């Protein structure tokens, strides 16, 4: 995209096709995007993964999502935040971008959840991002937010709501259960059935 800091220069589709990187970071701009016509060239003339970010150009993010779908290349579309930067720190950046993409395109919300999790893991060679035996047990439990009009998380995301974070599990152990300090409260109660760490989750409520 366009120069993001003094002294930098623009990166266009011509540069990407010449370099052939595995991933084009913040391809939707940081914050200025490259010319629209370059996106289709990069999709059709390379296998470059296209990473969109919260701190980039939202219109271009949506265009990119629709183009990779059009050309059956959605597996190359991944979501990031590109923060902290001059745009600030965005703790909910991934959730915002998932919601924006799902609610402002005709594509299913679960596709964008995959773009933020499993597709990232596959492209970067991580042992996470999938609910499979042998994978890292790092899980975020999402729900529809209290006060919203939708009854489940996929419908809420498609509606444009930010998903409520009801629990976070790392290495197979619950780290918090009930309500995040940053996201809306979850619509449903979450109960810990078994835990091997010395922490009491019995009072967890949504």
C-alpha cells in the first residue's frame, strides 16, 4: 500500500509479484491500500496469502474478501490487527474485523472465524487454530452478547455485534470463565466441569 511512515515508499501488486512472499502483511493498507486492480492480479498470478488487518482500509478488506471468494481462494485470506502501531492498541481488533467482514459481506461468519484461527495456523505452520487431538489446547469460548437481538454467536457476528468472550483456555486449562473485562457479557452461563489448577470457578456467571 501507500507509505505508512516518513521515509517509506509504496508497495504495489507489481512489487508483490516480483518478490513472491509467502504472506502479504496488512495487504489492505497500513492504513493506505494499494490500487484496487492489483488485488485481482495478486490473487490470480500468485499463491501469496493475503493478510488483512484492523488498522487498514476497511473498504479494501471487504473487497479483498469478496475477490478471494470469487476466485475460490478464500483459504489464502487471513485476519490480523497490525497493532500496536500508530493506530493504537486494539485488544478486540480480531473480533472487530471478524464482525465487520461478516456483517458487511454476504459470506458466512464462520469463514471469518476460520480466517482468524485455523487459516493463520496453517499458513504460519502453528500447532493451534484447530479443535483436533494433538493440537495446542488454546481455546476462546465465544457467545452472543447480552443485550443483543441475536441468540447465538454466529448470528450475532453476522448482525455486526462484537462476540462476547465467555472463557479463555490455554494449554488445556481455564484461565478465566464468566466475563471478559473488554468484551460484552455472554448470553449464556458457562460452567467448568473439571479443572486441575487450584482456582475456583464456581461463582462464574455471565
